[in-house]
C-alpha cells in the first residue's frame, strides 16, 4: 500500500525518514538489479514487473509462502539474512516439486516500524538466493503497519513464479508400485517446527552462542541453518531422468508430505535409514518431545524426497553424489491405500 | 510454513482444531475451485500450482502487494470481505498498468490465531474478485503466528500474475507532449491513506454506523467502499485503443503516481476538474488536514489515470461511459522536466 514510487525502483518504503529511505532504496535497488537479466522488460518503478518468457514454455508454475516463526529466532539472535535466503529456497523447492523452473520472485516484507537495516539485509539475502536459482527479483513491497505487527517482529512472504515445458509438469500421477523413494539430506529444521523449537529454547533457557558438544556447534548455528535449496541439483536431474513425484518435506514431516504426491492405490513404505542431524536429537532430549510429535513436526533429516523408477535409482543417487548433496534410498512404493508407513 | 496438506487443496491451515479445520478447508476448497478453469493443471494439494499459458504470450507480468491498514478498520467494523476483494482489485489494477491480463492469483493470510470465519470470508471474497477479472486462485497460504501479529489483526498479501503479448507491454515510453490525460473515478480511499483516516476516526470518536448527511451515508460505508477494479474496462479498451501509459493512483496521490509513468522530458499538467467523493472533504474537515497532505495521501476521486493521443481521447471517454465508469479529461502532457503540476 505504500507506493511512493522511486524512478528506477519498484521497492517502496514509507514511514522512514527521507535520508534513511534514500539510502535504503539505494541498497534495495542495487540488490534487485543485481538479479536482473536482459529478459526483464519492466521492473524498475513499474506498477507491475514484466519478464520475457523463455521459448517452449507450456505452463506457468507458482507458489507463495511465508517464513513462519523461524524469523522470530533469527530476529532475536541477530541473523536476519537467513530468513531472506530461506523464503527463496523454500519457494524454489516447492516450485521444483511441480517441475517448475524458477523465473521470477516477488517479495513482501512488513513490520510495525520499518528497520532499514533489517529490510536491506533481508532483500540482499533474497537477491543472492534468487541468483543461485536463476530467478530475477521482479518486484516487492515493504509495508509499515504499527497496529498489526508486534515489537520488532516482521513477516516475509515470497512468491516464486516459474515455467515448465508442455510435457514437463510433475504431478505424481505416474507413480506406481515398485518405484523407489530417494531422500535428500536436510541441513536441520529448514523452516518448520519453530513454534515447538522456540518453546524448547525458552523453557530450557538456552545460551544460543555457547558451543554444545551434543550439537557439535552452538544452538544458534544449529537452529538457524539455512533452508537447503534443492532446486539447482533437482533441475539438472530432471534433464537426465524422468521423475514421477517430488515432495518438499515441510510442516507435518516426511510421511504426510510424501503422501501428498502419491496417487490413489499407491503406498509409500519407508524402510531406509539416514543420518539425522544432531539438532533433532538435541531438541527431543532437551524438550522431552515424544517420537510421534517429532515425526509429525520436523523433517528429521530428509528435506526433499523423490520417487523414481527402480532402474533409475542408481543414476539418481550418483547424480546427487556428484552435486555434493547426500541422497539416501529410503523406501519404495507398494500397492495399497494412499498413505505412508514407517519408519 | 504450515503445510499439513489436504488432498485436493493447496490451502493449508495449522493450529485450528481438527473439525473447524476440516470445515474451513471445505469452504476454502469450494471458493478456490470455483475460480478454476480447464487450464489449471495443478492446484489442489500440489506444492506449486500450474496453469497452461494462453497462445501468443510474450511476457509474464506480476505484482505483489498487501492491503495495509484498511484491514484494521474492516476488522473493527466487521467487514472483512472488503479486504479480500480489495487485495485482488489492487493487484489487478497494478497489473493492467503494465498491460498485463490477469491469469492467476496467489494469496497469503496471516494472523496471531487463525479465525476460521475470518479466513473463509477473506478467501471467498478473493475468489469472487478473481472471477471478476478472469484470474484463477492458483494457490495460497494461511499462517498462524502468535508472536508476530497483534490481537485479532491480520495481514493479507496477494500476488497477481498475468500475461501480455509480445507487443503488449505498456511502459510509458511512447508518451509525448500533446497527449491527453484521462482520469477514472474512484469509489473513495480505495486502500490508501488509512493510517491518516484511522487517526481522524479515532480522534473524532466517529460512530461508524450513524448516517452522516455530509457523507450521504455512514462512516463505515464511506470509509470501507471496495477498491474499484478497473481491469475489465481497461483491458477491453486496450483492444480498441493504443494507450501510452496507465497509472494506478495509490499512496502518494495523483501527481506522484502519474509521474511514475512519464518519460524524461514530459510533464503532466492537470487542469481538469472532477467530482470528489464526499468522504475526502469529510476527512479533511473532521481531521483538519491541510490541502497538501490531502493531495499527497489520497486519490481525491481519481483512482486510475491513463495517457492517450489527443485523437483518441473522445473514444476513450465514450468507452468508459459505456462501461458505466465515470471518466474525466483531467489534463495534458507538455514539454518539460519529468513531473506533474496542479491542480
């Protein structure tokens, strides 16, 4: 709603003093234009951004999401940049689940009183993360809403828009019994389970910067690992191998997210084992959390899962190994009512 | 971040009780699918929605924005539906400024504790407004963040994605001296100036439901008029007339938003008069607001302005008259430094 346009910039920030605003807009402008390609036809100052579509585009693919309350921990511990990177990584991961190739990203940042340093840190991190997935930062909005947001908390929302060729959508419809399930390693909580994690942190009175041998690092480092972005490695795999389904393991954990991409009559059977980042055992022990709640809240080490034909499994594992991304055979598809069992 | 998927639904709501959640998801699902066309390839339950692109698409056009603090008044006075309609209308208006034709909309709704009735009201209003501009509601996210949002306030963010043919972008680059400026009537504040309007309401102790002869209606009716959506009438005009520039008059008022679409060397000279909805004089008198602040805060009766060749002006005025949308000749483009003068 703030719309004091600035020639050459779609970012608009009201309510900060004029000098601070000019400096902020300079930083945002530099971050945004650093992501731009010659395909960008309208970005700067336009009411809506525009970008040329690549040849061979059949489908527009899009997803919108926030960052949730991981932002509160990042704010408290002075690590806002991770939130900017996360909102892009999360959206890019969702996009590739449908076969979308990132093209353009739009963001929204709101807080009670805009903190120019925080906004700039967020947008710079988003721009860097956009560059890593080949998306341009096509537009954004910054809103100051004193009676809507508390204290110095902010919300960050991102929309990733991508494209897929006419035969390039991944819907899960071709999944069939006998297919193999491959899991990709997560870096930690990614952006899910932070209401529970914050409760554990608050109740246990954690010192975020004290090294903890059970974590092999500090609580701040372990809990604020960036959400891993699987998009580049997954997109290059899609050029080599036909993938039947991809699930981004977000809130609700592995079984419930994997079930979302299964067709009727197909059941996932998780049997493999994979390394669990120490932060999960640490949270479970410190917080006294039951196994079931752990499984239904956290990714527990698998941040993305894909379903491929049995004959392709070795190629898939080798592909991710070469991309330095740990991949594990974690199960198979069997006949049965739609759902996921174990482990 | 909430991602408890539901087969057949991209809307995901955590934190409400299971029965209430199922009922909410049913309402959201019905609203969302009511907007869907056969072009929708992935919506329900997918990590990212997908829609087929119309033939002849050259550019993807996109914009993201919130609703600002109009939502606080709507919340207080129990009129949440207007916020759902507004977020779509605002985004569609921004999109047509660049020549974009609405294709798909994605929303984000967040509050401290999800109120199922409020969320359903918002999404149903968004779905209806999407239908009116020909966009499908392709995806959405609902987030519950108790330590980020205050009381029962919510934020609503919308992203409109559209398409334009290879020669269909409107950039303002072809504006030249001698062109005419046409203004389109607003319904009131639209979604801008609500921080100031709320201050006036609070200081004057307004009864929102008492008829006020100066308004010709109640304060609630006058202040919560829906943001007019110009997209359908504007898109049909674009099929008849070459339009050089379009400006959506949002925060900052007419002069500053019009200046955004002028090229260097072109100056807008506003000379016409147009009817001012009574709510503006009412706010100015009740709040004792200076003329300059009024001009820099509110649209003052013109919600969208377009720039056309002199020879097309009569056609444009007649087009909007037939669309039952009041249009006024409000000025012309002259040679001079980029900017806007008067009235």
